[in-house]
């Protein structure tokens, strides 16, 4: 545990130690106005939900600039990756402004906003805004491995499941390399869904956050992961999830989502496509191809976690079977798409 993490985890938020530290950070990275701020004028609020970071909103009753304080829990190598990724997205206006980096964390712009809830993501207007935002993020290039992490994690999860005493499964690989590669957020365990989509108070625009574990994946997989997980409701029941069958079997948001994605991508590339309808149909097929694979991804991971007894309040075997119950019917459609693509080549 580094020094600043020690301060913020072992003291109350209104303690002299924390208040003095946020003043020092304000002076160092935001300038003179923080020199005139007294401790009794400061409010430090913990932001819940950080898995790899401690997060705080620091504000005062003065005109000093408020800021968002992020203190890293993970090691230095991941901290370096986070700093690089955050800087790239910030410079392109696709994230909060960066105020400063320091040993163990960073300061950034605090954006008044709301985190979307599952029902918000299914709202047609918001779903279209999310679809239009994706190409902006997919166009970014970052210096991380270009290998497809989704398949790597599935193989690792299955191996872990077998090593822990689970049934052995044979893996039969296929090859198809024409899927566009794009950047995806996080470690795939937090797909672009609710917890990392903000709707800004200032203009209601959509912003994706949390890119510290960003990796490259097939574009169709990334979009299908968002869309398929929009149909999943987390519950307190023994199985842990409830699957919205309408938004899984024949999702009404798929076509509008793909339409705005294609239009946004063409606008970004400053081109007018004569094949817009074909591009939309191809993107729909791309998402449909990967749709069952997203459920297979979660099934493999959940099977391993069940063997590890990570969450005894949830029956992980039932949750994994629910995912596989979605995977197998949709797999037939994906196989048909694959055969058509293979034949076309």
C-alpha cells in the first residue's frame, strides 16, 4: 500500500490528515486559489463502485476548482498503463480533463453526471446516443497488445475450471480474421454497459469511462457484449440474473443502434457512403455472430468462479447454465452467418 492510499484508507474523510492532503494536491496541481482554502471549507465525498481505485470528489465552498481524486489499488505496471490510456482519451476530449498525476494516483476533472441504470440503457433515445458514441472510442489507438482478449480469457477460464475438478471440454478452433479490431474498456469484466457510461448533466451527452484495463477485441464482440448485457438484470435471487428474452432473441434496439453507429463512423471519417444500407446489415450480422459468444464468455468464467466458491449467495452453476441456455440456440444463427462469410471468401 502506497503512502497516499494509506492516508485515505486509514483516516476519516473529515480528518486533518485527509483535508491537509487534498489542500496540498489542490495547490500543487490547480494553483493559487487552493492556498486560501481552509480545512473547514472542504468536503471530501467517497465515490462508490471503484474496483481498482479509491475514488473521491473533492470540493470547497470557495471558488477553488473542485476535482476528482483517483487513488490506485493495483501495482505500478498497471498504474502506468492506466496513466497512458487516460491521457490519450483525455487529450481527445473523450474523457475528463487531466489535472495531474502523482505517485499512486491522479487528479482529474469532476464531471457532474449520472451513471446510467439498466432501464436507461434500453431507452431507445439513450441507446441511439450510446451507439453513436462507440465509433469515437473505437477509433482511438492505444499502445497495448492487439491480441483478442475475449478468447484468451475463455480458454483460461475453461482451463481453470478443469484444473479445479470440473468436467473436461474439448475446444475446436476456427479461423476467420476479417473482423475489425477495436479498443474495449477494462478487463472485459465490466463491459460498456451501465456502470461505466455517464450522461453529462451539462448537455445530456454520453461519455464512456474507466479505460485502465483497456484491451483490443473484435468490434462485433464489443458491440454485442454491450447489447447482450443490456438484456441482463442482476437480481438477489439464487441464480443472480434475470434474462430479458425479448432483448435477447430479437432485440428491438439492434437495428437503430447499428444505424447510428454506421452514420457516426461515416461522419467521423468524413465520408458519404453509397452503401449505407449494406454497411448497416453487415454490422447487424457482425453483432449477431458474436452475440452467443458473449454468453459463452460469461458461462466459462462463471463455471470457474463456481469452482472457486467466490460467491456463496449465488448458485453459480445455475447462472452458468442460464448463460449456456442462451448460447446454444443463438449459436445456430452464428454458425449460419459464419458459413455465409466463409463461402463469400
